[in-house]
C-alpha cells in the first residue's frame, strides 16, 4: 500500500467508529503481516499525526522482527526534513537503501 493509503486507513480506524471492525482488521495487518510494503513514502501529508503513525508502524515491526520494504523517491536528506529524528533514525539505521536505475515506467507511453 502507499504511505498515503496506509495513513488514510489508520485515520479511519482511529476516528471513524461506524465501521471500526472492518478497519480494525486491516489496521492489525499493518503490524502483523509477515511483509509490509510501504510504497511512495513522503507522498502523504506530513504532520504530527502522520509522523507518529509512521514511527509506530516502523518501530513496532522492527521490534517484532517483521519484514518491511519502504520505497520512496526521496533522498535521505529529504526524508530527514519531512520526518522526525525518531522516524529518520529508524529508517536510516534499520533499512538497507537500494537505488534503482533505469527508465521511469510512469513516463512510457
């Protein structure tokens, strides 16, 4: 899921009680899935809520030994400017950065 849709799901889970059970199951998967792929980190609105939730997901999964892949178009410097030191240090310390080269498939017609 993209970072935006993950945070949208968390927002619904936390603040919308009309369908809490449905959102609760999806929410739990963010922490319990054997592998979580967070796509396009940095495309979501950056604020205190999103920083706290990204930290919660990443840190909980690290402590539980769960695998997580994060994709982003941001440089480490840009990540440090958007996210808190806690989020940035977890990502920098616990993830292996891989740079992909080649044509951007989004621009192919």
